[in-house]
C-alpha cells in the first residue's frame, strides 16, 4: 500500500460494490483483507493530478496524523470525519455488516427533513431497505423496536427511527469499532497519515 493519501473526493464515492450471497459463503480471511486493501489503495493512490474521478481544483481534505489518531478516541470522532467514516465503511464491508453504517447514515439524513411528504417517503424507503423482514439490508432489531417503527410509518416524525439508530450505533460502538481500531486497515491508515503529515493542511 502506498503512503500517499488520495485526493479523490469522498463525497463522490459510492460504496455499491456489495458482495453477493455466493461471495459471503466463499470469502476467506485473506481475501477479505485483500478486499479492503484494494479499496484503500483507491483512496491512497498516488498521482492525484491525473485523477479520473475528480479534478485537481476540487481536491478533498485529507486527514492528518492527528485526525487519524483522534479516530481511536471515540466512534463519534470517527464518524464526524468524512475520511474516517469512509474508512469505517470499507472495514464494515470486509466484515459483511455495512448495513449498520448505511442505516445509521440514512437515519441521520432522515432527522434533517422537515417536509411531511419527505418524511413519509424517506421513512418508507428506510423501512423497506433496512427494517422489514427479509429486507435487502435488514438490520438486527428487537420486535418492540421494529413494531414501534411500523406504527409510526403513517405519521412519521424526525425521531421515528431514533431508538433503532441508537441501538445500531451502540452495536457498532461495542463491536465493529473496537475491531476497526485494532485492525491492519487502521494501522496502515496511521502509517500513511504520518508519512503525509507535513504536507497536509488542517
């Protein structure tokens, strides 16, 4: 893995290369590591002036060594940084549980809506994608939490998914986040950030 951090805009990144059920059955630990390494190489590649995805004039902010170190302080600090959140998404993909961060992000967006029409539409999409039985990205929720969401779908409010969002956040905080901080992926990010630190503006 190269040390140079990419200037590709994280906002333009779409984490859509999900693994199929067949992949889930055949994936091995070494392949999973290669999987996230390939994705991180995309973020850390050199020669930014020839980036196909984004012009040089729109270079994205790159994390300093201090930024990356702060990600180890709390999940909140990790998710509040665009690059940190992107790296965490890649890690969750390697563990086949990216639906958790995707649901959490959808809930964050949902809470910013003010139009009743938008709330209805978004609530239905979130329910169909993450909540209902056998949803394509079904998250692990207890019956009472699911039932409360179902009851709110006709008159959703900005807090309709708040309980579920907190449960998923807690799950990530207590399980996936510690594994991420102790992962090879995070260690390599630390090395890369230290190598670029003197060139990165905060």
